[in-house]
C-alpha cells in the first residue's frame, strides 16, 4: 500500500493593509495584473483615507513574491507601510478589483 504520488498542495492566505500614495496611481489594476501573473487568487479594494486592502491566496511560492511586490507597488505608487496578517484560506478563485 504505497503512495499514489499525489502531492498535497499548501494554500495560504494573507491580508495586506497598504498605506502611502496608493490610490489614483493605478495600484489596483497593477496589483491584479501582478496577482494573475503569479497565479494568486483574491482581491484588492480601496478604503477611505488612502488605504488599499489586498487579500492574496495561493501556494506560498506564488503568494510570497506577490506580497513582496505589494511592498513597492506600481510604478507611480509610493508605499509607506504594509501591515500583513495570515488568515485561513477561503478557496478564492481568480483575482478581482472590489469597488
């Protein structure tokens, strides 16, 4: 009774609260493009006060470099802080901009 060769896929979920000049500079669109490129699911949303919230879900090898990108953001963004917290994965599919 050996293993069938199946590999368990680890999924993680991170919530990022991003502050700085991150609204009105194409951050959400760039964020979605970068998430899709990395194969990360989740969403991005502007909040009042110039804050952007990102939820990223996927394999650590995809989420970690995406989170690293968020620490700098799009070309015209000026990220001053990123508060990151781990959450339980919810089975996100695709990456969307939430309005």
